């Protein structure tokens, strides 16, 4: 059954992967965003922001910058493709008004311990625009002195002087989009980005005090093979990022228009894709990276790896985090907020976003207020995703349930996972065993009440 064992992760063989790699959500939230409803909109978010006005504890802030100057064909993000830099100004104006509305309800006392700029491409903004955006935020939300401030960068529009500007603004973590260094793959996905330009961005970050560099890679892209991806990994390891995210490309051209420009005959076969993934995991773990969970790897000494060892890892919309679970304010088109026991998402279209802001409305379009069952299941699913184990006693004490009774049906459904050596259900714990760690999503899905008899499950991504 085992092919490789490293860092307490055993890589399942292809037969096991095929059987238990069920398409499913990444659980950056529970319930997942596709369960949000229009009945929870601006008014409900406003009420919850006001309720949290005097809440103690830090804040997390996410800002979505939707612009990119060229389209990558694999992309499934919410973005606006434009080379027109003049689009940035009106967007920053709108962000300023949104930040004003939110902070007026929330009050301005809670410190931001975690700030993330995502996109699109936040580095589409010029240095002056980035400075203006930071000024907009700091005027309304005090930043904690030693916070975790991260930004997604596209090296094609992040020359060293922009890295210096980001460092001066207080950013200390960089997430670099790479995907693949192979020129044929890059041409096939319309993302031409040399190793040299990527190295220049990363070198500048290291020279200017960035604590951590993450690199995003994708397997399953057109023209990829085990041999080409091995060369990409050589270069990744030369650059030695502290963290690596290795995502699976899900080819869904009927849902994502840019993917229609990918020639499906160029996609690697399923066995080849699985080979690429298994090779990559073996290379990364041999090189000292720890498998954190769901697509993410971190060097042994990195904060994420330490947080996992110490049981204080959290999962949020950016993946994994070392910061305590806290209210998250999402600003900008399509951003998601998490306030108290609620989630809400802003409108997805730029025009509608501007329209709402112009009319003095917060642009929340959909959301959900979690009920008791959602909260129990979220705690269980997040414990599995972050720590590969759930303490039944901890869930019982926090939610006043009897775990084995409450989850009688789910524990019965875990049986095939147990029989295959992926999970152990003992008196006090549900534990994901080393062989089950790469398949944790399928195990978490057992506890997802929304997936029962749900056709939607077929739309999610698989490992290979
Ligand atoms: S992958 Fe990133 S840079 Fe490329 S189009 Fe999508 S959001 Fe823009």
C-alpha cells in the first residue's frame, strides 16, 4: 500500500488514491461559499459588525485587487483583465468608501494582526497606489506592530523597487505566483515568466527583510510531464521558498472561460498527473518540507510547521494560518468576511460593486449565519484539516454534545476509511493516520451535512 513515508505522511498508492480521492471542497470555510444565500446580505452583515463593535481580540483584513494585465488560461479567480492603469484610481476610491462604512460600524479599536492583499494581482497597483491603499486601511484599522502582513505578487509586475516599497509599507510575507518554469507549459497557459525575473523578486524580498516567501505551483497543466516538472522543482528548490503550495489544475472550461483556450489534448493523462504529484511530494519532503495539509508544504522551522506541531494552526480563505481564529473583514469585489458566527461575500462583478458603493451600501451580496450544527461540524472539520485529529472531549465540552451519538451516522461512514488504514476512531479521538493525510478532504467531507445526496460534489476538484 505504501510508496513513500516521510514527515509522518505516507503517500497512498494509485489504487487507494483512486478509491478515496473524492472530489470535494478545500474547506477554507464551513459551510463552503457555494452555500451562502442572498437572504444574508448588507443588512445582516451591518448588524453583525455593530454587534462585534466591542468584541475583544484582533482582526484579520483581506483586500481583493481584481486587476491583471494578461490572462493566465488556467485561472479560476475573480479578476478583471486590463492594461489600463487608470482603472486603479476609481477602485481605490471605492475601497476607501467601503473601508469607511465597515469601520464606522465595527469601531476602530481592534488591531489588525493579519493583513493580506490578494487578487487578481495586487502588484498591478503602482508603488504610489499601494501606498495610498495602505494609508486608506491604516487610517481606519490600526495595524499591530508585529502583525503578519502578506501579499500575492506576480513577478512580472514586481520589480525590486516595488518589493522595497512593499517592505517599507510593512509587508513581511510574500506569496509568489509561479505555477511552472517550463517555457512550453508557460506558453500553453499564456503566462510567460522567466526564472530570472522570479529570482529577482525573491532576492529583493530577502534583502529587504521579508520573513517568508511562499511559492505557488500547479500540477496538471498542459504540456507538463514528470520530466518537465522535475526540472521546475529543481529551480524551486534552488530558490528555497519557506512555503510551497502545490495545487491541482481542475480543467473545467464550461465554468471558467479562459480555460477554453487550453488545448485539452495537451493535458497530461491521469496517471501522468498522479506521477507528477507523487514525485513532487517526494522531492519536497526529501528537501525538508513538512506536509501541512491540503496542498501546502512548509520548511521544518517555518511558523506554519511549528504552529501545527503546537496545535495552534488555523485554516482560512488564504489556506493555513498561525494566527488565532478571529473576525475577518474582506474588502473589495468578491471578498469574503467572517464576522462572529457568520460568513458573507461581496458582489462578484465590478460594475455592481461600484454601483452599491456609490449608493452608500456595503456590497455584501450573500452569506450565512451558522447554526449550532454548523458550528459543531466546522470545529470538527477544521480540526481534521489543520491537525489531522479531533478530540471528542474538546468538541463535547465546547458544543455540549455527545460526540459518538451526535456523529453516529458519520462514524459509521468512516468505517471504509478505517478499514483501509486511513483513519482511527478510538474512544477519545478521531485520528487521520499517515496514509490518510493526503486524503483528509474525503475524511472531512463525511462530516459535511450539506454534501449529503448532493449533485454539487461532482463539480469539485480532485487530487489527480
Ligand atoms: S492566475 Fe493570477 S495573474 Fe493569472 S489571470 Fe488569474 S489572477 Fe491574474
